[in-house]
C-alpha cells in the first residue's frame, strides 16, 4: 500500500486539466484578474416544482398540437394529390371512351354508307327489316284506332312497299359496286403476280 508509484501517481486527463477561462480566482493582492469580458448573471424568478410541471405540460401540449397540425396538413395534402390524380385519371378514361365511341360511331356510319363486306350488307338488311316491321305496325295500329281508313291503310302500306323496294335496289347497287371494286383489286393483284416470271423478268 505504501508503494512509491501509487503515492506519487497523478491523473492528467482532459477532464481534470482546467484552462484559464474555466477557472475561478478570488482577487488577492498581487494578482491582476481580467474582468472586461466577464458577464454578470442575475438569478431569475424562483420556480417551484409545481410551476415547472405546469410549464412542462403547456410546452408538451404545444409541441403535440404543432405535430398533429403538421401531420394533418400532410395527410390533407396527400388526399388532395390523390384526389387530383383520380380526377385526372377519370377525365383521361372518359376522354378515351368518348373517342372510342366516336370512332365506333363513324365506323358504323361508314359501314352503312359504303358497305363492303357480307356483314355490312347483312346489317343493312336487318335494319331494313326492322324498319319495315316498325312502320307496318304503326300503319296497322293507326287503322285499328280509327286514325286511318281502310283505303288509307292500304295506300300507306303500298307506299311503304315502294320505299322498301327502292331501298333494296340501293342495297343491291351498293353490293354490286363493292363486288366490282373487289374484282378490280383481285384482277390487279393477279396481273401483278403474272407479270413476274420464275426468272424474275417482267
């Protein structure tokens, strides 16, 4: 226990070495102490433990209120962004559907104005049959209700027959035109194929 190294050991860590700025020196004769940069700290009002807990509670509530407000604003911004995205997506889908409907409508009109395939002519004939049945029913119902006399009913049916005949002739003419165009395309393709022999000479 009385070993020399133990008795003379000195601690020289950073925590135990104090600088001039951290020292406290009592003024004594013969020692000049710099006081120009000194700060005078006055004691503030005394806080009891109840006052401290109350202030801590108020501060905690303020922090919670600010945090909840920030979270609410972030959630509202996210909801608005999602709503705007959904609105844009719905508007885009509506625009696509509108364009698709317009193209389908134009295609159906084109099929009726310029029929080319067997299906096109079948559609025309089906629509003509439906139109004839509807108009015939209207005429007969008018005769039953007394709106038309039997002679007027026969005359109306005759006029309807003439219209149907004219429409059938128009459909046949369109069918012949489509067949002629198809034959021309087929003939041109055949001529193009026959114009090249096996050796590749025209």
